[in-house]
C-alpha cells in the first residue's frame, strides 16, 4: 500500500560505491594475476619483457585493490570495522601459524610435495570469511 521508495542515505550510497569499486579492483587484480601466471606459457613464450610488464600491472592493480580495501573499511561504521579487524587478525594469525607449520612439513619430510602458496591463500580467505560470518552473527 505504502510504496514510498527512499533514496539511500549518503552513507549507504558511499558504502555501495566503495563495495563496487573494491569488486572492480579485485576483479582487475585477479585478471592481471591470471595473465601473469598463464601468459608466459600460453601467450608470449616466456618473453622476459612481456612477463615483467604483466607483473608490473599485477602489482599496480594489487596496490589499487589494497587502497580500495582501505577506503571500503574506513567507510564502514564502528561495529563493522571491528568485525573486519577481528576477522583480519584471525586470518593473519592463522596464516602465520599454519603457513609456517605447513612449510616445515616438507622440511621434516612429513609430506612429499612442495607446499604451495595457493593453499595458504585459500586458507587465509576461508579464515577471513568465517571470521566475518561469526562476527556478524555475534553482533546481531
């Protein structure tokens, strides 16, 4: 009955914009990372100059993603910032403890394969995600 649509507040609009920008920067970084990882073998036959250019663009878009993340977190309210801080601290701690232990597994011959950074990146991402979900549930 009462179909009044309210315009989003300044904070909501800014938060939406920051989130979209972060998504764009993250997508760009992932694309440049994939180009740097697969380009030398599939596209330019390990040409050193092209590989260095791709790596440079990966680092630049990664810096853009980091700056966008900072802007997005600064735009959150205090409770959301605390949730992100707690999730980040958890992810950092898990990465440090588990990453160091994971590397040692090969050194002491408990695993026969080389530890891969991608495994650690997945662990960090999942830990951060769990931290965000638990934080949001805790402060409901």
